[in-house]
C-alpha cells in the first residue's frame, strides 16, 4: 500500500509535471492500493477556505 501526501495527490489530480516519474509509475502501474490521508482533505479544504476568505466581492 502507498500513502500519497497532499502535494503528490494534487500533482496527480491536476496532471502536473511536478509529479516525479517514479511516483507516476507507482500510481499508474501497480497492483497495490493507493491511499490518501484524511489530513490531506483537511489541508486542501483549509487552503480553499483561506483563499475564498481573501476574495473581495
């Protein structure tokens, strides 16, 4: 089993070139489970909320 950190998750989801070749191979070409921590969801939500609060309407 592999556990993706927040950056690897976002690089993967947005098809970023910042995702290393090795990480890409592990995500796309393996038979093991890929997991994401609930903390990553919290970090992404927290960042989104922070960015939303800075917008002026």
